[in-house]
C-alpha cells in the first residue's frame, strides 16, 4: 500500500495560521497589500492559493 500525501490547492486563513507562525490579521493585511490574492468562494468563505502562500514564505516570486 502506498502512502500518498494529498496537498490542498487552496487554504483558508485559519489553515494558514496552523501551518505558519502568523495570525489571521496578518493574512488579511497581506491580502490588502497585494501580497496574497484572496479568492472568494461564497459569502463568508475566502481561500488563498496554497502555492502562492508557500512561495510567500519561501521568499520566491509569484506571478499574479
């Protein structure tokens, strides 16, 4: 049996705070500053591209 790790394509703000040492307010500040691109799925549900988040924390440039 093979153990495959499934990586999510999108993350909610709360999930980002569990993966990285930042608070939700920082995520929303970065979205306002254009460092992260919020994707509104429905009323009250906003997600962020997991690759864009990872690139931000690794210091890599992300094409917007």
